[in-house]
């Protein structure tokens, strides 16, 4: 998967074949617990958590390269294709459809909305916009809405603050971080919205970006 130059995240060449029960989810991706790795010997200082480079808008405590474990959760979602120039409108519109379905069906959401990008090029992207549920839905959705489970496994978490358009700079910083650490990502990219793009001001978003890594 190759993201457009503005997104700038280099990912592995192999494309993941997704089943009909697409693995997506949004806050369903409530980050599980960070991987701590091998304990440091007593007496040695613990390495500080990674911080965003200068120029990236963050607040104290914001993750930038924090290793987490994503836990699979039941989700309902809409899949589709969009163009980069209208990405925010496409994603927010898709999430509104999912939220409307959750409300109408009387389902209980359990986490923030999210988008998973499953394929990208210089012109556009394939996506799955989802909402995590407390329990799997008993009645399978019809029409545009589908049910599935969220991705799981090892990932790196990065926090973006600001407009959706400004995420280009965040993704460039993420790319540089992966290069510096010599890490290889899987063919998925997850955006979890701490502020719901379906209703929030586009200029003041808080987005958790999860990069699944091999």
C-alpha cells in the first residue's frame, strides 16, 4: 500500500486480503495496554517516551510512537472509496450514516468512531468507517452497513491535533519516525477520532493514529 505523497507513510508492499467481515473499527481501537518490553535492570534510567518533533502540535502526554496492543471488538461500519481532496467530508459523511444506524437499531457504542484505510494511491483511498459496539449485533445490518470486528495486535500510536488538512505534516513526521526506528508497517492505517468528525469543528480535531507494525 502506498499513501499519496501528502500522507507520506511508507508501508509494506503486500496487501492484506480482507474477508467479507472486514476488519475495521474505530475507537473499538481503544488502545489496550502499551507494550513495555524487557524490564530495565535496577539502577538504570528508564528511556523517556517518544515525543513529537518540533512543529507538530501536541500537548504534554500525547503519544508519538507509543507501542500499544489493539484489542479486537465488534463493530458496525460503512466501506467506500474517496478522494484526498474531499477526504474529511467523505469520512464524516460515512460516520454519520453509521451513527444513525447505531441509534436507530438501539445498539450501544463502546468507543470512539474510527476509519481504517485499506488501500491508497496518489488520487484516493479505500476506507472503512466504523463504530465499536459493547456487544455484537444480533441482527445483521442490511444495505450499506456491515458488521465485523476491529483490527488487533501490535501497533504504534501517534496523536494529531488540529485540522484534518494539517495531518499531512503529522504523517510526514510518522514516516520519519518509522524510518529512524527501522520499523515496517502492515498494510493498514487507522485513524481513531477523539473528537467526532461527524460533529466536531474540522480545524480542532484530536485524532489518534494507529500504525500496525510487523
